[in-house]
C-alpha cells in the first residue's frame, strides 16, 4: 500500500513535466547565446516550465533574421526589441516612444500596469500576443565630440539611424541632422570607424559593442534617456491559452529587478568623465520638443509617420504627470 502511494506521488510530481507544451522561441541578442538578453530569456523559460511551457530557445545575432524566421513559421515565439516587434503590436511597440519615459521609476510603473490582467486585451493585436516585456536600458546618444551636447549642435551631423525605425528617422530629420541608414548589426561599426558622428544605444553597448572606440578621447555619452528600450516576447495568438499568456507576462514582470540590476551595473561601469551632463533648463526644452514630435507621430501630421498608439501615449502621459505633476505638459491644452 505504501509502495503504491509513493508511486502515485512520483507520477503526480513528474506529470506537469511530461505534459509540458513545447514551444520554439527565436531569441535576438546582438552578442548571441552568451549575451545578457539571451541569459534573461533562459531564466524566463526556466520559470515558465512551472506553468507547463517548455521553451526551446534558438539564439540570433541578427534581429532581422530572427523576426523573419518567426514570420516564416520556423518558431512559435520571438524575443526581439520593441522597435522590431512594433508591427505585431503598436500599443506595446510604443513603449519606446521618443522621450516618453524619462525615468526608470516611470518605466517600473508602466511595466507593472501592463502586467495586470486588466491590460490583457491590449496585449492582443493582429493575430499575435505579447507574452512579456523586459527592459534593456535607456537609449543614450553616443557622440564623437563633446561639443555635440544640444539639439542645435546635431544639425548637419551624421547619425546612424535604424532604417526601419520610422520615428527615429523623423526625429533626425526634425533636428536637421543627416540620416545614415544602418541596422543593429552595423551601426556600432559605423560609429567606431568614424563613418557617423553619433549613435544611439543603451549603456551595455559601451563595452559589448566597443562604442568606447567611437567615443575616444573627445567624445561622450549624453546623459538623457531618449527612449526606454525593451525586449518584447511575441507569440502567434493560438500558441498559448489566455491564462498561460497572462502567467507569462507576470513572469516577465517578475524579472524587472534582475533586469534593472544589470542595467544599473552597465551604466555605472561607464567612466564618469565620459558622461555629458545636461542642464535642467535644456532638459525641459528637449521634453517639449519630444512631446510635440510624439503627437505628430501619433496623428501622422506634418510629414510624420503615424507610428505611436494613442492609448500608450495617454498612459505614459498620466504616469509622467503622477510622478512630476508640476511639469508644463500636465496643464497643456494638447495633452497626449
């Protein structure tokens, strides 16, 4: 009798593993299988085993190929930057709207909100589901000349710009800089060899992509978050049940402290003298410039592409005004 009970308990313990659903995931990390993003997705996949999903991960160093394979059905899920995944979900793809999340506290509030069950309907669009959002750090402007510290100084400068990032192209044109079409595999090389004057990336790129070479002795990193970059995990809508998809989003949100510890260590590892600090009066001007551009790119006016989702911009506006109620935008007639 005791032997039968032990056998029953053993079978019960292994049942969830035996019945786990196998799901193939294409994972983009510019470093590949040894990169920090890939390792975070490995942790995410490990946690998801407890919820009956066994993710089979395949690393990609070329984001375009990863998304292309997902589109071709070679994987059920893709983990890639929000810039690349925006066509699958315009709402979550607007998290990286230019200048829209000025602090990591605001980012924390946003991601906590998006992980709630009441946000689930917004996680579905165009036959796809968002299974999680993981931050990879604020995007900063890397420059090869420290005198490039205002929007005016950028006029005429060559900027490595992702050729599929319509909002970035619009901003570069707005400040009268020169777009140098690039992609995530070659922008660092262009900056490092002097083909462009500026590049835009999170802090991890300073060491991982050797952007310190492009910065050199005369350059620096402008200490203002142009956008918050995230890795978004996108699945075809029928791959996971709705309740499992919600669990997946909660697992991703649970990784926020781990992601932020990594981001903080990467930012602190950059020598202090390489940061270009911006005066508060200039920051206020930039915030209004970015806000006007976001409105243009929400509405598709003045030659701007309509890339930002109105609901996301509205949510981000409320978050900013909750944390900084005295900001001029909070009483503006054309609130986002």
